[in-house]
């Protein structure tokens, strides 16, 4: 697996790393153009070990690229197979960018957003099977592509659900929050828009990695980027 700094250093102008994967959006003239581009990128990715997901409509083609067999080495030196970006994905992303340029599609990295669900709990291993059944219908999605109890739908129909570890606590308190992943150059603009609409920044100590924003009722969400906190590595 590549570190976020290594991915950023690759200089993929069309792509942004949101969450675990690389994402790109290309604006096209119509649905027929979207279908042609989707076919071209699918053919280019055929036979590679990268996992490419293509979503299209009459104005856009969205691409998501990740390796299902990236290797994460923990602090004990133990290797774990996870879903993450590898050099293979970086190389393929460059090829797909070239195909999009040839097709006349316009890259719009600022328009990309990815949503993850986060649940605060001290009992992740107990709760994960329940949410796996509810969201995907299968316990096999617990820990898929992850070293933890996260719930990851292989088909991409529902958002990724991860569990934020907390101390045991009494109800009530907010348990679920959204992680809104955006391109780094869009984060301040997105936060400002939320504040202008009545939201409040309640924690920016980890910016630009994430900033916590609350609505008027105190419900919170995190605006996240692939950048490290200021002063972090």
C-alpha cells in the first residue's frame, strides 16, 4: 500500500484519494459519450488486478480505483491484506486519464465526494455483524478489505461503515456521523458553505485531515481529506 504522501507525489491531476481509493470524475457531452468512455476504461482495466468501479449518467463518468490485495504491515511486523491504493492503481489511473483526454472528457476533481458512515461504540465486534446483515445481507462484509470490524459492501451499493472506538458511555449522545470526503482544495469551501448555511465548526484541531461541523441541533459530520493534520506526517 502507498502512503497518502506517496500518492500525492504521483501528481495525478485528474484523481483524488478519498477514503481508501482513488476517485475521478469526467464531464461528458451526453449519455452516449459516457457509455463510450466507460467501455474504453473498462477495456483498459481488463486483466489488471486493480478493482475499477465505473458509474455513469448523461453528464458524468465517475471512476473509483483501488487494489483489493494491498499489504499493510502493522507495528509488530505482521502483514495484512487490505483494500488500498498501490502503485498498480497509480499507473492505471494515468492510462485512464489519457483515455479520457482522448475522448474529450473534462476532469472535474473538485466535484468528487465520497460518503462514509462512522458509528461511535465500545463494542464494535458485537455490533458489526448486525450492521453487516442490515446493510449487505452477509456477515462476510465484516472486516472485508480492512484489518478491523468495518463493514464494507463488495458491490458498493451502500456506504462503508467503520467503528470509532470509544469508552463505554450512557445514552443519549450522537452515535452516528457522516465522513464527507472531498478533494483537499475543496475542503475549506465546503466547510464555509456549511457554516454559511447555519452550521458551526466545533473542532478543527486535526485540519486539514478532518474538521468537525455541527448543525443547529448539534448533529456532527466530518469534512475529510487525504492530507495529514498540520505538523503531522
